[in-house]
C-alpha cells in the first residue's frame, strides 16, 4: 500500500527526521538511507520494519541536524589563556612587537574552538541511538495507520468488484440456460456428422462422444467455483491480518475459471459475459496488489 509518514526527535544538540515512503510490493523491500556514521542503525531499521510490516516497497531516510550553530561550539579558555600568556612572555623578551596578537588569529589556532558536542557524543551515543530507534518505531506505526485507512477504502472497492463478478456469474448462468435448446440441436447435428463419418460407430462410442460434447459445453462447474472464490475473497477481506498472498492466489484461480468458461462458451452472449468477467477479475487483481 502507498503511504508517507514523518517522525522527528531531538537528543542533546542533535535533531533528526525520519521519512518513510511506501508503495505497492509483493514482498517487503527496504531501501535505507542513513547519514555517515550511523550505518550501524541499518540492522535496527530492517529488524523493526520486518516486525511491523509484511509487504510493500519502502524508502526509509534519516536526516540529522545540529540544533544551533552557536550551541555547537565552545572556546577552550584554558588553551586561549596559555596562548595569551605565552604571547606576553615573548613580547616581554623583546622578540615580538608590542602589539598584542589579534583575537581572530588566536581563535584560528587548532584546539581553541572545539565542537561542543564532540565531548558528549561518545557518552550519549547509546542513548541517542535508542531515541532515534524509538522515533523510527513511531514513524512505522504511523505508516501502518495510514495504510489501514487506505485499506478501508480499498476494501470497499474490492467488494464492489466481487459484487460485479457475482452478478456476471448469475448472468452467465442465465445465458447458459437460455442456450440449452440450441445446444441440443447442435449436439444432434454433431452426432449426425459422426454417424456420417463412421456409419459403423458403436452405440457405446457414440454415447462417449456425446458425453464429451456435453461436458465441454457445460459451464456450471466453472460458475460454481467462481462463486466459491467470491465468498472466499469476501471472508478474507473481513480478516484483521495480512491477506495479500492469499488474495493473490485467489486471483489466479479467478482467472483460471474465467478462461475456462470463455473457452467452453460456444455462444456469443456467453462469450461476451465471459470477457466482462475477465475484465472485472483483472480490475480486482490490480487493486488486490495493494493489500498487505
């Protein structure tokens, strides 16, 4: 199913955003994009997603930001004082001009300005990763909610397609009953042709040929199975769990019976209904691909 969710969080000076995009897929396909240095989270992402979701093609992206540029740095005053003292000492010895060194020059000395978060990152890394993982879990749960809402709308569409298949089965049954007289006449003609081709044909062989012709033109069995598949699909839609794979299998069975019905029809009206059946089943299958 399709869907999009975003979850944000913050720990210390680090803020993050999870973005998850989901599209249809027969299995669970994950594409994970993490910032440099956070590659270890990928295993957690895949494990968490695998526990919550069963199907779909997901793109999961983590973006990190520092809270403020000002809070991200600190001045190493101890080192700065030592540099100023050393400058004054050297000036006192007359080896430098009396002008004091400029502040921007001193701040450019390595170690005078440090990233404030560097000192705490090592200590807080485990806690931050835990918070990031929890935020991911929230985003995935929210995605499930989005997909469930879509699933409710999708279930209504699928039920409409099943109603259409059921109505077409009734129409096919009516058309098959209406052509009974034409079938008998066609069967009589075919038997006459068989007798003309082989006058010495035994009654037993003639009965076998007649039975084969009757079976080949009888669509009641296909209609019965189609109706059974409709009821099975309706029962699956009432379940509160992942049913995508079972719906996929039913779609294959729907197609098999519709194809057999069309091949047996031998009648323009029944063929037309069979083609409508195939179209309705194909529409059902396309929507069913969205089901988890």
